[in-house]
C-alpha cells in the first residue's frame, strides 16, 4: 500500500490574505498561523518549547501577577498600536508594585476577514515592544470569531514579576503629608487616540505616550526603596486614579493646577472637545506618592530618565474624612476633582 504524500502548505499570503475560521479551528491552518506569525515574531526559549504553558525559573521575592484586555479603537494611532500598548500596559501594571517584570502571555481574539498584513503589523509591533522591554511573551492563545462578532482584533495579556525584598508599594500606604508626583505631561495618549476617531475629526501632532515604565521604576526604587504608592493613570486619567488612591488609603489630597504638566496641544484639543485633560488616559506616565522628604531625590531620578523628564510635584496628601481630592485652580479658586462619571470616550486602551 502506498501512502499519500503529505502536502506542505504554501506560506501565508501576508500581503493579500485574510483571517478565516480555519485559523482558529485547531488544525493545520491554525498551526501555520501560529508558527509563521506568532512564534516567528516572539521567538524565545520558553515559547519555542511549543507547550500549552511555559516553564521558567524565577528569582527569589514576592510574586506579582496582573491581567488586562485591550480593545482600543482605532487599532493603530500616532505613537503606537494595540500590540505595543498591550505590552506596555501589562509591564506597567507589574512595575507599579515595584516589581521587575519577568514574562507575559498574550491571547488574541481575531475577527474573520481581518487582514493578515494588519495582524502581522500588530504582532511585529508587540514583539518589538517585548524585546525592547526585555520581557518575553512566553505563551499565548489564538481564537477566531465570525465576521460581525468582533471588531478586528482584541488582545488579552497577563504578566508576572518579582518584588525585591524590602519593597512594599501599595495604594493603601498613602499618608497625610505625603508628596504627590507625576512623571510627565497628562493626557497625551487619550488625545492621540481621539485624533484618529472619524466621528471627532480633528488634527493633532500629539503622539501617544505609550511606553514601558519598569526601568524608570527600578531607578526610583533603587534611590528610595520606601516609596508608598505607584500607579499608572490610564482610563479615567489623573483625576480618577488619585480618587482611587485617596479612597484606598483613607486620605484627602490637595493639588495645584499650575503644577500639573499638560502640553498646550493637549489642552487645546481638550478645550475643543469639551474635555478635562485631568480625566484623559495616559499609557506611559506614573503617579508616585512618597514621604515629603523623599520627593526631591525622586524628582531628580525621574528627570534624569528619558521617561520622566517632565516630572513634577503636583500636591500633597492630607487628613480628610471624606477623602476628597481638591485642587487650587489657576485662577486662585478651589474645586473638587471628583471621580469620572461614566466614560469620556470608550475603548481608549
């Protein structure tokens, strides 16, 4: 008996091809997609084991784990795309505990008909961001849904890291008198994404600030191991994130509007759209709450790093049973900076 010769599939037609349901069906087409697109891009020792999980050694310390989903629209925006954003956002969530990020996982939900060229562009961008951060994508998953049941591609990520001994950074550690620092200008990411929305139709030279912050955090922790709080002000922006910390720690906050760095272009775009830049999303900035005597040392470290050149002291924590975040305005008045009610713009990350 002569066995039929096994045929080898032609390489993926990246330029003209599109995702179809067989790419998520568990057969040869899915294997080819995984091998030629994902494994080729992410290429690392753990991933190349080709298992349904990744095995790797971890250093001593407390483990940190986070998970996130990315549904941003549009998928590509000035300064980034959903792929690099997924890496940066997850690395940053791990880093906000003062941890060294170790590994990432990535799950892709792709809509039938999605162009392979766009998928490759996203995967390559994600791989570059991962390699630049030094945090590999070691495992993942791919699913395909019928046309009309998704919106191009969604990405879910998880990340793990290790907190070094002697570091305990948490939102409940803010204390009255603590200084509140930010690493740079607020609202860049949100405005960059909004400028690409067809329904809004305005032009902006602003690029997203999407970036992995773990190297900045490592230098800050090395200089001041007793940082009280780190948080990245993503959805809901600076205002909502400070309200989260105030509620978690049971403190109030007093801010100074003129001290909060906002680019003129961002402020102008927000005025055009009727938005407050304090509520606009960021993807490459952090908030730091620390002892007042540590603020100058931390500002010096932050300003010496390329991701913290515009770092500023914007206020202090204080006693307040209501946990209000209040701000002295540029006009000399005072207003409550409340939680964001609803969402200024959906699918910003």
